[in-house]
C-alpha cells in the first residue's frame, strides 16, 4: 500500500509541476505549445499504412534483375573459360618442356630460356586472372547498385501513389520482419509494376 501511495503522490507531483509550468508561460508560448501538442496528437492518431515485400520472390520474378543476373553469370563463365583455356595451354607447354628435357633434346641454355619464358607466361596468366576477377566484381557491384537505386526509386513512387507509410522487406536468409500477415504482402503487385516499367525501356 505504501508503494501505491508513493506512486500516486509522485504522479500528483508531476501533474502539479506541469500545470504550474504551463500557467507561468506567456500567452504566445502557450499557444505555440498547444499547437505542437495538437499536431502531435493528430500524427499519433493517424493509422499507418504498412505493406511487406518478399525480396526472394521479387528478385526471382523481376525481369531487369533476372536479366542482369544472367548477364553477369555469362561474363563470369566467359572469364573463367578464358583463364581455363590459357591454363591448359600453359600446362601442355610445361609438360612438353619436361619431356624434351628428360629426353635430352635441349641444352641447359635452351632449357633455362624456356623455363624463364614459362615463368613469365605464368605470371601474366595470374595477372590476367586477377584483372578479370576485379573487373567483373567492380562491374557487378556498379550495375547491381544502379539497379537497386532504380528499384528503390520506383518503389518510393509506388508507395507515395498508394499512400503507404512503410514498405518492409522480408528475406529467407536475414529479415528484420519476424512476421507479416499475408494481407500486407504486396510482392506480386509490385512485381507487376516493376516489370511493366522495365518493358517500356
């Protein structure tokens, strides 16, 4: 009971202090505070319009995203094929060198000269592999970022047109949304909007 009395007393003390503070304000300041309070009350009373999007499904069915993914995969395979082809040729040259050296077909000077040439070829191959990998990574990052920026802009336009306050994203791997009712899922609707826009390009 003593705790209840203490809580009531503290609450009364706060109310009195607030009332005293308000009564001591100038009329102009009091009106400003009342206007702010009214604005805050209206904002609090507003019902937020929220929707949710499944990113996995969006990426799977968004035409521009799929096209970009296919394009980057083809370039990755092409780069890998180039390195693999040059690597096989290098291996064949090295094997041939060893066979000729073992058969006594080369002088020591010829052997050392060809070994030096193969070492340079190996270094060039490693440099090419690093360059192609870095180039592909940079291109991928740049194009994916551009696509994401474009997608965010379209989603923002869509949200403003539909009056959404928030559009949350869910992902099968990592998601800050632990649960969203199906009624709030606008993934399919958004896919239609994004694909319709991509067809015009």
